[in-house]
C-alpha cells in the first residue's frame, strides 16, 4: 500500500505539470494569435457615378483600414465616372499598406469605364455571378469624329513601321497621311494615355493586359466567368463570406514589394459607411442638384433686388449660388453651355427694362435651355442633366418672367389712387358757375374749374384734366 500511495502521488504530480504546461502553451498561442484574429475585415461600398465624394470616401476607408483591419473589401457597382476621381482612388489603392479587394457585387452589378481601372488596380479582383466588367473607353471629352485605332491596327503599325519608313526612304516618296483634326488628336491622346495606364496596372498585378487595352480601345466587356477565365479577375464568389473563404491563403504583393498572406476565413466584418459631410458632398456634386441650386440662387437674388435688397433672400440666394458653382466645378463643364445660360438669364432680365413685347424673354428661354443641354460635356449618362429638370426650370423661369411682365403692365394700366392724377375721371358737382369757369366740389374739396359746357350750380360733372390747381370738367348726363 505505501508503494501504491507513492506511485499515485508521482502520477498526480506529472498530470498537474502536464496540465499546467498545456494551459501555458494555450495562453501563449492565444496571446500571439489574438491581435491578428481580432482584426476585422472592413467593407466599403462604391456605387453610382465615381466622383470627388466617392474618391474621398474610398481614400478615407483605406486609411482607416490601415489602422487595424486585415483587409479592405470594396463592393463596387458603377457605370464609371470622372478620370480625376478614379486616379485618386487608384493612387490610394496602389500605396495602401493593407490588402484591397475589389468585389463587383451584388449580382447584376457592373464595373464599367472607370470601374475597370479600379478593378485592375486592386490587389485581388473578385466578381459575383451575373456581373460584368469592361467598356473602359474614355468618354468624358465627348465623342470623336473617328473611332480610336483598334489594337490590330496598332499592332500592325508597330510591326511594319520600320518597313514602311525604310521603303519611303528608299523610294524618296510616299503617301503622307493627313494630320488628324485637333479634336481627333485630343481623342487619340486621351485613349493612348488610358491604354498606357491600364496596361501598367495589368502588368503590376499580373492580369490580362491585352484584353484591358481592347476594353479601352474597343469598349469590349466580359461576364464574371469570362473575366476569371481570361485572367481579368481572380475569383467568382456568390457572397461576401464565400469571397473571404476563397481569398484566404492567397499571397498578395503590397507597396514596396511587401508580401502578405491572407487569413480572412471567419473574420468579423465591419461595414464602413460615408459620413454626413461626404453624403452632402455627393448630393451637391450631382449635376442636376448643382444646376437647380444655381437657378434657385439666381431667383433668390432677383427677389431680393425687387424687394429692396432684402437680406434673408439675398443670403439664401448667394449660398445656393456658391454651393451650386462648387458642385459644377467638380464636373466636366462646357464653357459654351455656361455662357449660353448666362446670356439667357441676361435676356430675361433685359425683358423687364426693354419693351420687346416678349421677344427678349422667349429668346432668353430658348438660349437658356440650349445652354443647359450643353452644360455638362460628357457622354456618361449619369452625369448629364435630366431633360425633365431642364424643361421644368425653363418653364418656371418663363412663368416667373411673364408673371412679372403682366404684373408690371397691369400696374401701369391701373388707375392712380392718390395724387393729382387720381382726380381724372372723378365725378363732382358744380357749386358756383359764371360763363366758362366757376367752382366745383370734387374729392371732398372745393376746386376752381373751367369747362366749355354751359353749367349751372348743382350740375353733375366729371373731371377730364387738371392744370395746376384748376380742373377741366364736363357735364355728365
């Protein structure tokens, strides 16, 4: 029995030491893995037209993710947008210290125009089933007279340039192609710059550069399955959780060549939404809102002017003008369209001072509507002014202008109610009369009067004119 007790004590001590060791190892493992496991994955939406507000939001989301997130997922659904805003987003992605995954979602979403460049700039590109990517031809500068050169033509030109030049040198003569117009030259510059940019992004991320060039030059598009098959995107994921699961284990190269292996499976998700300031910026950079604010500001200033520079209306009008002009300043505005709008408003104002019988007002409305149609110089439908808004604002300005004209004409035709002119047409009664002059009672007062009619005291008369303090009257029946 004593031996058995000693053996029991030794076994208990071994078990206690083993348990303590396991607890220590578990605590050490939890301590080393805890901070990484606790970090969430940030998810930021990028929807609608890409503009300054979206660029500021995504840039801020990347900075926030660098402070404590495993990765940032950008859920993108965009028809495109402004080149400057797209470049700002791409610069933030390329310099990010945290992996940025662009996920074209939900089903039915698209990444077209500027969205293609952002997808190519991402560290990992993923698409939901039923989504599309492509049509990256720059359209901000409006349509060109001729389409840009196709990649086949460009390739043929690259391979035969030397031969053509040599033959031209040997023959001493050759056909000289006509120089492109200034508009086409600008178009070529924009397209070639866009091709160079997207090819550099493709080479940086190891994606299909040839298809990217076709997307710019020819406007081609792909489905999600085709995009993965052609190495435009890496993953097809039906949901965000599936995306994180598939992305785990992939090694990505960040800025300065730093490699990171993703461990996102089961990570907590923290959605990032734009604050009030960015939401307000997104609203006022809508061309329709900016256009409406400018017109409201113009009407407010006119109302203040006609009411003796009433301060509240003047301040409100100035605020609307400032905010509206700021919103338009972020868009590709046509100066010709803006000049026509100013000219149209000037004609509407001139109608109040020149008797043109409505000709200036009608001309001003026509010029204003034409300028509004031309105001935003882009082929991106979401950045163009809504024709219904243009028609509504034009109709409202026309109604206000003609209402003011009719009010002014009515005021001029209205009979005076005070002063000497108000006596014309007033009825009275003869008090005293001798020959062609005498005294009458009119407007509660005794007046000296003259008349060509034969009058007698008590006769009713009506005032037909006034000269100084003498009335001209005539007898009424």
